[in-house]
């Protein structure tokens, strides 16, 4: 058994020596590159970049209310107004990620539909898009 193992080890060493020798022989000699006159670099065509500016649809006046809460499941914003607002008024919701206009069609106070949202009362308004607490409400 020992003789077989010794023969295998000797063969392995020979193979390793061959590989090492063959690696040494593969030295690549690079030829010197002739330096020619440098060509002028081609002018790159400038890409036209169009800057799209987001223009707000309305230049809002002072806010007339503020969103205090939003119910995601039913899409209702709770708003506290600083003045009386009748139903059917065009409202503009504006915040860090909010920017849309909507008519105040459905307004409720304590689950009872109201025609006028009174100053200082928390009124629920059905909205078409998500709003966040702290978003301002403007009158258009």
C-alpha cells in the first residue's frame, strides 16, 4: 500500500514540476509600440437635456385649512377649516407629496352630511388621492 501511495505522490510532483516549467516558458515579450502623432479626439456630440419644470396648476393663496388625519381604507381626509366652507367648493390640497384639486362634494361632521363646514370644526371629506397629516388646503 505504501508503495502505491509513494508512486502517486511522485507522479503528482512530476506533474506539478511540468506545469511550473511550462508556466515559466510562457513569458510574453511585448514589442515596443511605435508612438505616432496623436490624433485630435473626436468632438462628442452634446446631448440635449430637456429640463422639465413642474408647474403648479394654481398659485395658492393663504391656506384655509389643514389635514389632521387620513383614513386610507375609505379615502377620507379629516380637515380643520379656518373659515366657513360651503359644499361644492373647489379645494386645492398641497403638501410635500400632495398636489391636486378637488370639489368638496361629500362633507360630513360626526357621520352626518353637512352643507357648510364651520370654522374650527373637524370635517371629513372624501378625497380622490392620498393626503397626509399637515397638508394644507387652499381655496381655488
